[in-house]
C-alpha cells in the first residue's frame, strides 16, 4: 500500500477490484481545503479512461508486475505472437492489449511484457526502433539538411514525416514515444 500522494504516471494500481494504470496524476491543494490527488486512470481490462480524486491521506494498493523480455515473432489476424527466448514459451496478445504499440512491432524486436498474476497486461517498447521505408516521394539530390518533411510509409504501415533526402528502401530510426523520425541508419 502506498499513499495517494506517491502516485506517478505509468504506475499500476488496484482500485475497486480492477487493475488501473495511472495516465496522469496531479497533487492539488485548492484554497483552504484539504490536499487531494486528481488522477486520470485507465482500466486495463476495458481500456476506458476515467478520473478519480484521491484524498492525500488515502492508501492505494500498488499492483506488483513481473516483466519478461520477449521477442516478437509474427502477426496472425488481430493476434500478435511473442516468444520468451529463455524458456521458448510463446504467448499471443490481441491488438486491444497492445494498443498503439502494434505500429512499431517488427519481426525479432525484443520488448518487455508486463504480467500480473501470470496474465499479460501490457508491453514496454524500446526507446527507438529501426524500420524500412516502403513508400515515399523520390529524394531530392543535395537535400542533406532541410526542415522540409515528406510523408513516408514504413513496413508496419506507420506513416511518419521524414526529411527530403530519405528514399524508398532506406532504414530509419523512429522514436516510439512520439512516433517521430530520429535518423537514417546506414546498413
């Protein structure tokens, strides 16, 4: 159990017999009233986001999660299959559990999967992933430094803005937190 004032973004808690992930938490002390924590929480079963006010003296049960590094193998419909490289155990996660992370999953990508009581509830992507550009407008010769961008479709279907010198077939590095271009990778 932790005090409500210790809630932080990304933390998992048990509240009303359900698992929630903290999306945002702000400690507020309005006027001459008692302090409170205004938290935006996402239900991990339904995916719905709600707001809840915790009194600063409230105690909240923190969910203890196990993390296991796994490798992405393949997609089959709306299921994504992963393998533990130590035990060779395989699991399938739906695109509902993965959310927007599906846009960054390429074969053999190593990710960290969170488990609560042996059930997978979420994943952590690496900070950057490398992906191949499938479609983009032709590059402009001599455009090595420019703030002009163009859309590029990547191997997973993700579309990002890239500099004018990026061509089809190039491998680029993408920031998974913002979904933005970082750099071209020489391979």
